[in-house]
C-alpha cells in the first residue's frame, strides 16, 4: 500500500497552481477514503438532434403519447431507452 502525501496549505491560487504543475495528483489521493455518492437530482446533459420520421409515424407517436399523458418527445426518449437498455424498472 502506498503512502499518500499531505497537501500543503497555500497562501494564494498562484502558489497552488505552481504546486500542482510540479506534483502528481495521485500522490495525494488516498483510495481508502473514497466514498460512493449519488446525485439523485442531477439532470443528464442533453443535446438536440434532428431526425426525419414519416408523418404517419409522428402522428401515431402523438396519439400514443396523448393516451399516456406525456409529451411525444418524452415518449420517443422512453422508446429509445427501452430499446437501448431494456425495459425501465
């Protein structure tokens, strides 16, 4: 097991920047203190895309989404999610 070094106290950001430019971060990282955390309210970053679909398919999506009381774009995301990763829990 490696010994981790102690991070010194810096008088300002410039001193800290110089320190990290000359030192390896992993020498100051103690894996035994790592804790798993979750961010349940963190939203995934999204990106808009453009996709061409037949009009009848869009109409069917809108009808189905309306019956489920969800926006049709959300229904499309749900269908893609299911297709890529299996059914949602």
